C-alpha cells in the first residue's frame, strides 16, 4: 500500500462506523482540489467523498464554521449530505452525488442552460432562512490575508497596494447601499458546481458565510469566464426577470473585487509551497484581470448604478 492509500485508509477507519473497513473492500479515485486531498470512495453499499485538509489551511479556514454551513446547505437541498466532519482535523466525509458532471469553464460554455441552473441553485441557497455562521467581509479578509503574507514574508505583485486604495470608492458605494445578507458560498469555482442537466448542486463550503448575494454571481462569472450573454442568462434566472442596473452593477463590481481578494489567497498558497498549480502565475493573472476591469470606462458607471435609487 503506497503512502497516499495508507493515509486514506487510516483517515477512513478513524471515522465512526467505518472502523472495520478493510483496504480491499473499497475503491478510491482522486478528485479535484487545489488545497485539499479529495477522494471518491466506492464501497459495495454506497459512494462517498472523503476530504483530507491540505497543509496550511488551518491558517485561514475555520472548520467549525465550514461544517455548520455545509450542513445548512445540505438541508437547503443544494449540497451533499454530511456524514462525518471533525472540527479539529478538518476531515469530512459526504455522500457522493451520482450521475452528475463536474463543471468547468468549458462545460459552462457548451451545456445549454447551465448558467441559468447555477443562478437558480444560488437563489435557492441565498433564500434559505437558516443563516450561515461567519460574516464574509471582503475588505477585512483582504487585511487578514495581507497579515498572513506579512508573517510569511511573502512578495506582493507590484502595485497591489495602489489597487486596494483605488478600490476605496467601491467600498464606500457598497457601504452606502447595503443589501440583506444571505448564506453565500463565497468561493464559487466552476468545479464546485455539479450538474445533471436539470439542476445543479454546490459543494465545498470552506469560505462560506453571510455575504452580499451578488458576490457569488460575480465570482462565478469570473471563474467560468462568462460571456456577456451568459452574464445576462445567470442574472435573469437569479432575479426572475431582467436585472436592474443596480443589480448588474453589484455583480460586475464583485467580478473585480473577487480577483483582488483571491490574488492574495493565491500568494498564500504559493508561500506555503502548494504544488497543485503555479500559484504565483495564478495570482498575477487574477491581479491583471482585476486591474483591467477596474480601468474599463464602464466600471465607474456600474459603481454609480448602485448609488442610484
């Protein structure tokens, strides 16, 4: 048994109800995941997903909050059933959702109606009466991530602090025009959306919290590389009609702000030696995209739109 299979077996048999599992009684398959080890576990009776947290994630993930929110999302009918979760280790076992396609930017591009189904799933979660724990506060998280990077003595892209200052008018406009906070995913990577052609599920609630719901829409648009037509599709599905200028404005603003935040997240991964991908390039690409969107002449009009009654 190689080291990874040994770690899977040790982790699995430490879960109540799975102590008697023997190594040849189940099959494993590595699934996606930038920061964690994630595996599909197939037994004779059922299918599961086992998540083993990655190195350094305890610096910025509150596992108790994540577990609470994942269970709320499951009760809302948009996520997988949580079978076991440990707040100390961060190990989580969930029910596998069968007969689905894990979404990617390409899948969103060629699966008809997928942007609308994503919007409907987000609306279902955001409309849930049961709140999430944690308040996802963009600018406070930027400060927190900067503090982590300072502790790690990490390099920042040239001009990052200037862009944070340039975002101050955005912060002020959002502060002047608050919306009712909703239970949000806050990290809607394409791969966190699972589609069967009729509906979508959403998984991985590590960064979830109460947030402006339009964050999820803007962030997904960036992650999926949505075209203007796809932006219109998800917004119509989410709003139930043509979005108002202020609603579209919030979505576009968050497209830029999510890149501003996730630039720092990528730098933390780079500094922690995460080899899942080139996180320095990931961060630079996000930073350049953020600057490009904020420098677009239409961006100021979107900021002004949320200030218009």
